C-alpha cells in the first residue's frame, strides 16, 4: 500500500552501459533488499485490500475505477523522460526503442480503459433462457502476483499489471532483475491514484520473496512473462494447484521460412530486424531461419553482408542497432552456442560474427545448422542467428509441428497458390503467421499468445481483461 518507504537493507543497481571508454558500469541507485517476512507483509496488504472480494477496489463502481486508472496514466506521462533514461541505462535499449516502450505502455493503458468501458457493466441488463433470468457480470479473480521480464521491464510488466487492476483484482508485482529502478518514478503515481493496498511491489530474489508468497496459497493468479523454468518453479510452490489461474508469456523459437520466390531485398531487411532488434532479446524474435536450397546462396550472401554493416554502440547514438547486453553471462553463453555449432559442422558466415567486447558479442550467422546443435534446441535470446537449409516444405512443417514452442512464424514468398495451403497449416501450429514480415507482438489490440510451451492465456488489450476476470451471474426464476 505505501509503495514504499524503506529503511532496511538495499541492493545496488548498476547500468548495463558505460559512459567511459574502459567499460565500467555506473551505479544508478539502490532498491530494497526484501526478505521473506517483508514479502509476506506486502502480500497481506494486497489480501487486506481485496478483503475476500469485499474491499473498496473489487466493489468499486465502474466510473470510479476508470477515474483511478486515468489519474494514474496522466501522472505516469509526466515521468516519461526519466523512465526512458532508466530503460536505456538499465537494459541498454536504444533511445528510440526506449521511448517506444514508454509510449506504447501509455497507449496500452488508454486502450485498456476504453475496452473496459465496452464490457457489459449494465446492471439492468438480463438474459433470459428457459424461464431463468441471468444478470451476468465480469468480476475479479482475487490477488494477482505479476512478474515482468527484463527485455520489456516497463511494458510487459504493465501488460499484466494494468488489466489485472482494471478488473478489480489487487496486485503484488515484482520488477525484473535488470530494469528495476525504472519503476521507481512511477510508485508515487500508483500510491496517489489507487486505494491503499491495491498495488504493491516486492523486490529481491524470486526464491526469497516470490516463492514464500506462493507457498501461502493466497495467490489466485500467477501472471508471468519470462521463462518456463521460473513459471514452473513458482507454480510448484502453490499448495492448491487447481485454484491457481495462470497467465503466462514464455519462450518461443519463431522460425522464418524463406521460399524460393521471396523478394530478397524485403526478406533480408525483415530478417535483420526480426533476428536482431534489441539484440535478439525478444520472445518474438526470429530464432531460426529456414532457407530454401534454391535461394540460399544469394540470401546468405546478402544477409551476412547486412549483419556486418550493423552498428554497435551506446543506445543514445544515432543509427545504433546493437547495444550492450544486460545479462553479464550472455556473451559467454552465446559463445558456447557458437562453439558447439562449429564443433558439429556449422560455420560463421559473416566476417564480424563472434567479435567480442566486454559486454557484447557481435551477431554470428551460423550455417548450416542441424538438429543436434544446442542453438537449434535452445532459445538463444541474444545475437546469434542459426540458419538451416531446407528442400521439402512437408519435412519443414513436421519439424515445426514437433517443436516445443508455438508462438509465431514468418513466411517469405510470393506465389499465393503455394502460400495459401501453407498458411492454413501453419496457423494451426502457431498462433500468428506473418506474411513477408518479421514476427512481433503488436499492435497490442491483436491477440498475443502461443501454443505448447510458449504461453498460457492470451495477452492483448481485449483478451487480457478477460484473462484476469471471471463471468459470474445472479439468477432468478419466472414466477
Ligand atoms: O519478448 C517478448 C515480447 O513480447 C516481444 O514484443 O514483438 O513487441 O518486441 P515485441
């Protein structure tokens, strides 16, 4: 509720980027170092505010709840430049993309308010069937634990938090490990816009703060964007599994399929942004390219050349696409994937691939990648691009069907007769087929989800309001 006056132990937060020539992270500030006891107090605040569905927030009138959300978004907008700076310094996202993340989040909240207004709130409206009058409404689920990822620390944390709040739930949220300070300028806006205890924050290690909260059995919804390992570990802590609702955005290994008649200029550019926007640290990134044998030589030549032209630098510099990586172990991990692939027969086909600095490794295009390589199996979430040749589209479809993931596909080609049946098959294997364009989550009004290990529930403005609520009704009978 108080979001947050802290006099206890703190953790230092360092930047991902450095303003000095010799790489040295800058201290940006501190955040509370919470322990189990504090986390449980925070949970109590959320439970008290929910008050078994009788709290001010879950019972608040539609117009009043909207007013709170509108007050919040208008205060949030005042913090734009500060939050953008934190995004840039904490996770190394380019200045234009950091601004985009902020603006997109504001737009997301405004669209959520609009969509919420469209829900059937009219208490005078009844549905009648077989002599039963039903007054159906949409209500909250309870107390929600939200955990966002480091690659969209503002936007994706809010993509969970905002719809959960809008539907009358109370929330405990945990910022990502990298991208934690950027939420500080917004805490006062939360505190002054919502009733006490409705929005609550926990800081610290998942094991020390999120796990004990789950162990109480008092979390009704686990909402997480991140990796399956954390999602499973947290679910396992909950003593009453069937009571727990899940809203999860997880890993993906989205394939880009390049057919013989693809427009190569367009395909190369889309594959560049698809694989390397924010250094490939996006769940929607193209993480495998499948190129048809008939076009592969030309594609690889052009693609490798374009990758080598990309500029690495600080996020505020003009024209920079590649920026420092926030996870200290990431360059070494990417190097391991490269070494494994090379050992098993792939080559780096671009000249600069694998060049390293202290906190970066230049994107490596690996060819030919085979099923036994780690880079084929693992979600790299970083600057390495595996390319696999193919000849038979049937075999490729089998491969996609056998994958553990099912978020999106990009399909590059022009023969509509050939594309149509392929599209029909692919939409039953993934949840979005992108024609001649790279994969992406937005626009945020369209459904964002995945099959298999990629997601549980749907996140989009419209769908998220439904994911965080339940339809209930009051029934009466004809006399
Ligand atoms: O990391 C996963 C994000 O949902 C990617 O979103 O496609 O808008 O970059 P994006």
